[in-house]
């Protein structure tokens, strides 16, 4: 076990981050990380009024495409195809309608499907990002992972040795493998397994923390089926390991839907997911160590 | 990984189309006949329920014929054939069905359900991409398993936590 590593914690894009390095990061490196995070937030946060996506929300328009636009929106196109339209970057208004809005009103105004024709409305080419008409872009399906990748790049370039970037549960690891507990979505003191991850990213998604009561007293959460605007009900938690965090994050989102395993297969991503009735599925060859009951079935 | 091979079991029987459609049809009939005034609330499952009974009340077409006086379930519907088109969401897809009910003296004499399942992939097809399944996962205490960190739902930030606290205090007031 190495000597105590240096930990730097901060809050950004709505979650708690921790950056772990062998030695404390110089201020200049922390500044560089902050600049990357802030730039992403100013481009993509629908929670701040001065962001690029907020500027487009009311009436649409065309702007210089933010740096991450093409990579993220192309991944969204793959997610949409894989999930039959359940994942959609214009899902922001659906989240707003359930109360997951810029002011966190958590006031349920009912389910609202996202526009199925988002690829006609939202285009990105020749360095321009265009939205025809009003619409709220929400890149939550993969945005946090997308941001973890450049943060790791900046930190790793300045910090030899082991590095962990932990964006509140979405992780990228360089160097010595980390043993990561897979948090039980219904009991956060417990884990359903351990996954040892080195030189890769593990992204998790679960419905238990960002949840709030609906108008009728049922529970809403932030993982929506864009086709209905309703929170998903079949899966409670997903985990995916990929070479980069955006890919892992995207697959973790897709795994809430039937098409997820196929997309993971195509992208070479290992995964685990847990249904809301407590069963667990995993990918062929998955290296997670799961604490399973005796009745599991290996295919 | 602990993987004990036992007799194979259906992967996810609760997501068979037929099951979902049948349940929804029952809900639709209740709505049409007005004999279950709380049907639309009952359709909303609580978190943690399985998916087969899921039919979204919001998505159900507004063509249902429940009339204002029907809340007692005392009847009073004109004889005839009533049809409601509706969509409902399974967690993975949006399904469209049409329910036609024939009423005579407030008794349902005929029901016809036609579905338009949009689910693309069969269970068998799905199975190619799933390595294994366990009906039960045995959680272990995180303090006992020597992990360096934990991955689950994203930690929430101050803003969200404040909002939840506000809601709780309003609910308690």
C-alpha cells in the first residue's frame, strides 16, 4: 500500500468530485482542471442561465459548436438507435416537467415526452450547433463521463503515478487498479459486488439519490425514458467499464433499456445491472466480482 | 465471481408483451366501464414494482367514456361499443393498443384488444448479449469488503439536497 495519497475534493456540475494523486496537485494544475470543468459547465449546463444550452432553450438558434458537441451528440445518436429512442438529448424539457429543473423545484407537472425528431431539430456540422425552435438540451446521459476524460488527461499529464478521478460515482483510474464497491441501490451501506478497475473508467447510474415525490405521492427520479417522459421502472442501477468515461457513462445509461446489452457488446464494454425487483444481470466475460445467491445462471 | 449453474430460467418473463397488454386491457376496461373509479391512480406503480402492470395513466388516451356521474359505479352507460386507443409505456418501449368494449345493460358483453407491439427484440435475441443472471444478489456491508471507493448513483450536490430538504419540511408542516 502506498503512502497516503493526496485528495482534492470539489463540487461541480451538480455532484461531488474527488481527485486522488500520489502527490498534492500544484495550484496551476487545479486551475487547469477548474477551467476544463467550468468551460464544460458553461457550454452544457441547463442549470445555469448563462450557458450555451440555456441560450438555445427558448427559441433555438445557431451557435459556434462547443468543443464536445460532435463527440457527445454522435454518441447520443448511437444511444438513440440502440434504445429505440429512449435516450434523447432534448430530454431537458421532460426533466423540467417532472420538476428536475434549473431551480430544483421538484414540482411535478406531469410526464412530457421528448421530441422524437431531435435529429431534425438539433444539428451539428461545420462547427455550428443549431437548434430549430425551442428545446432543452440535456447531456446527462453521458456528459459527466465526457467531462471526466479531459480532467483525467489534465491531471495525469501533471501527476506521475496513480490517478483516480471520481465524479461522484463515475470514475476514471490510471495506474494501480482500484477496488470499487458497486453500491446497492436500495441500501447504500451495502455493495452488490466489487469491481477492480485499472487504466479504465467505471461509470454507474442509479435511481436512488436523485429522486423526489410526484404529484400523486409516488417516487420520481432523473433517469427518464424520453419516449414517455416517465422515469424508468425496470432497472435500478447500472455499471459499465470502458476505456474512456464517456463510453462507460453512455452504456450505463443505455443499460436502463433493452438495447443496452447489445450496444455494450458492440462497443466492447463490460457491465452489470440490477432490476428493481433485485435480480442482477451481467455481460459475458464480465470481470466484476458479484455477491450472488446460489441460483445464478451462467449462459 | 460466484456463478453456480442451475437449470436455466426464463430471463425476464415479466416483460413479455402479452402480459403487459393484458394488464393494460384490464385497466382500460375498468376505465371504460367506470366500475373502478380509482383505476388511473392504481395504474401508477410505486417504485420497486415490476414492470408488467405498468401502464401510464398520463399516456392513456382521453377518449375514455367515464362520465361525471360514474364515480359511484352505479352504471348508467348507454348500450353500445366503446373504443379507446391508448399508448402505454413499458420501461423499454412504447406500446399501442386499442380496446373495444361492447356494453349492454351495463354489462360488458364483448372485449376486443388489438395490439401494435413495437418491441423490436425477442428475449432470445436479447440473451445473446447477456452473460448471466442472478435472481438474488447478496449485498455485503461496504465496510467489510475493503474497497477504495464506491460507485452507484451520483452523489448529489448542495442544491439538490437543499431542494429535497425543503420539500420534506413543507410536507411535514
